[in-house]
């Protein structure tokens, strides 16, 4: 899925020697020094008082970022595990749901819903576009009633941020549960979980949270708890109820991802220190800089300009560019790692991640390297 998978078995010497590769993919993101230090901490008893304190601190910190006063649960899993958890805890076989998709991650969630036997109405929108609140309202009216609506807040494959806030009131009026994949937005792009009536929001440790991959965090609204009580899809490991019951006692039902929790504690302290509003602002400014710089290089951005993502930018590759060769040179000569396009955009687009521990200089460095590479790549190929 990401460029690093195409790396030859033995990494080239220069890249190997470079201690800080400018990892500009939309997750995993780079770890700030304080987080790297936290990851190296000694293990503790996950049924002891130190763990209870750790769980308490990260629960509160995560709730602040989610802007929720309700439950936030933690499961060892990548973001996709969180998406599956949301489905099995909210629905029963045959429940009718509306799945709004604008790219690969939305389509993945739609497939998960289908795999669990839900009756899915797939509102499949063009890649690069965003969901239109009026069109969603019309769809709910025409094809409903729906038990739930699944939507991606930030579509990482295309670099589009959906207007989740403006769609929220329509969904609530319709009476459906509102489930939001916020894996690549939460902590970088504002999402007011409670104020926007989001019933379950899902995120993942390796994106804006500046942590290693392996943990998913989800919010559960009071309405979602009511749905959980009636939902009959089989669930075991991902059962919200067990997670909540143990969390009240400062524990988790099964062995938690202690190392990632250390990382999250350190990352939340950094977010607190910077201030969440400033974190959002930094992401916006860095993203604007990336977009401006890419356009200055004569590159065309793939997303609807009214819905640009502040965490990832998708770019159309200039015709005739050998993307594979360009990526290798970016990595080996400049220490810059970008992400390829996904699925149908694999050979035609590339992506730059700018989320988490990202500063202006990181984006400038990537843009400079891209300019150097593409300048040559385009002249040789034309
Ligand atoms: C990264 C991501 C996911 C989850 O991917 P995992 O590889 O399972 O962590 C889901 N949705 C979006 C929008 C993402 O960016």
C-alpha cells in the first residue's frame, strides 16, 4: 500500500545511513523524540495500579481530542479493526445501512459491513469528490429507512475531507446511527464528536496521534450504547461492553498494547502542551503550504478544492513520469518517502502525508526534492 513496501530487500546505503528519513506517507507517521523514548519504557503489570493510572490519563486525553464526554475505548488492532468493531457492536444481521464512500477506505468499510451480512445501500461517489449533504439527505429520504450511516471523515486515498458536520443533522433527523471513520483526521482536523452527534468515531494510533501502529481508539455515544444492547451480530474480542466494564476498574479485558499506550500518553502530553487548536492550525498551514508548493511545481491536485484534506494531499502524476523510478530517487538521493496512489489510482497518482509530528520544514524538504526529481524526470521522458 505504501512506497516502502517496494523497497528492495537490502536498503540502499545512503538511505540506511540517514537517521531521519522524511517519512511523508499518511501513516505510520514519524514519532517525536518524547514518544520514541516512551516506547522504550519497561513493561508493567497490566492488572496493577500503574496501568490504571496510565489508562486513566490516556482516556481523559483522548476524550479531549475527540471532544467527547462519553466513553472512549481502546483495542489492540489497526484502524481497520476499529471499523469492524463499530459494525459488530452496533448492528444485527440484515440491518439496513447507508455507506457513503469517496475512495478506497470508505469502500473497505462498506465491504466489512457487507461481510457481516448488513443490507448495505452503497452511495459510491467519484474518487476526488466529497459527499454533498443535500444528496445524502435525498438518499436517506429515497432509500430509507436506515439503521445507520457509515462515512469517512478524511478519505486518505484521495485527500478529501467530507463535511461530516453538515451531514450530521440530516442523519440525526432520519434517526440513524452516525458512524464516522476518523482514522486519518482525529487529532489533526477538528471533529466535534458530541456536538455533531457522532455515535461511534474510530481512529488509529499511527496517524495524527504520532504513535506506532497497533491500537485503535473509538468513542461510544449513549445512543450507541443503546444500539449495542440490542445488536445481535456475533462479537467477542471487540465487545464494547467488556471493554467498558474493565475500563471502569482501570483495566482492559485482554492484554493491552502497553507500549503504544506509553507512546499515546507522551503524545497526548505534547498535544496538550502545544494546544489542540494550535495543532489543528499547524496542520492547516502545513497543508496549505504543501498544496501551494505542489501547484507551483506545475502539479495538479486530485481532490475537489473545496474539500482539500489537511492531513494528506493526492497529486496527479505528470503524464510520462516513471513513478517507481522517481520514488526510488526521492528515497535514495533525498531521504524523502512518499506514498503511491491506492488501487485504481496506483499508477496515476501519488500522495504526500502531512499529519502528526509534521513541521513546515518537512514539507519544504519534500517539495524541494520533488522539484529536483520531477524536473529531470519530465524532461527525460518528453
Ligand atoms: C489508515 C486508515 C484506516 C485504517 O487502516 P489500517 O491500516 O487498518 O490502520 C482506515 N480509514 C482511513 C481513512 C485511514 O486513513
